[in-house]
C-alpha cells in the first residue's frame, strides 16, 4: 500500500509540474510578442565620411625604396662602399667558394654564414655609416652610408 501511495504522489507531482510548465510557456508567448511589437525599429547606420586624402607638399618628392646588390667575390665586397637612402635594401650574394658573413661592427647587418650562392638582404631604416666585416676573414671590410 505504501508503494502505491508513493507512486501516486510521484505521478501527481510530475503531472502538476508538467501543467505548470505548459501554462507558463503559453503566458510567456503573448508577453514576448507584445514586447516585440512595441520595440522601436532599428535606425539605419549613418554612412561614414571618407577619410581625407593627404595633400602632397609642393616641391616634395617621395622616391620609392631601392634595392642594391653587393657581390662577395675574391675575398672582397664589391662595391666596397655604397651610399643609399634611408629605407633602401642591400642584398649581398656570396660568389666565393669559401663561406663569408656580413657582420656590422656597431649594429646593422648580421647575416650569419653565407655559403657559395647564398644571399642576405638588410633594409637600412636608420641614417648613418654602417661598417661591416666578414667574421671569418676580418680583413674583408666595407661600409654602407645611409642618408
């Protein structure tokens, strides 16, 4: 008998919970529909103004960055001295059978080992004179002057 009462109570609780849940869903739906009907329609976004185009300064010219080549051959850099502009790039190519480096004495390029046929490039973004050597052959010296 106790088991029967317990089963009946469980069924009543489950059934009552089902009815409560079902009724709350029916009541919630009209409230949501009503709130949606009174919500203001979104306003279209304003079209952003285009950014102003920079006006070039009269007489000023901006030259595009250039790339210069230096050969490493016969245990020498060629050309030994090169004058470039800030933002230009230099490419060193090892044409010797021996390995070489392009190592700045006070910053600047730092190629690591360049075997035959290998190339290294460096973009100079600072004005100054950059002296460099071959770490394997310190008598090999050269410089890049950046204006």
